[in-house]
C-alpha cells in the first residue's frame, strides 16, 4: 500500500503487510527497503491516517533491533549519473 502524508523527512512509504516489508523514500533522495518489520505496526500505520510518518519510521524501523535494512540507494545521485 502506498502511503503519502505531509512530512518534512519522508516523501512516501510503500508497505507489504504479508511479507513484513517497507520501502521508505526520504525527502533527501535516499530510498531504503526494510525487512522483518512488525506486521502489527504496518497495519497500525495503514489504519491511522493521522499518524506521523517520521514518528512511525523512527519508532518501528530505525529504533528497532529486529528490523533489517535490505538495501538503500541515493536516487538523486543515481539519476544524475
């Protein structure tokens, strides 16, 4: 599910509830795929339209030891090359 909300740090999030996977496109041009994300946290994000994307990413991805970064790329640099 594509999730877009007003955020200074995040452009959008794409979630995969069944696989527990989240793709995050940050405002600075970096794009990351995270795996082993809590399915409960993903469902909570999808069901609560007023939830802050930055808060959700910090709480459920960045500050969570079980989540793994599958890969990341700087899209701005990749497109400029």
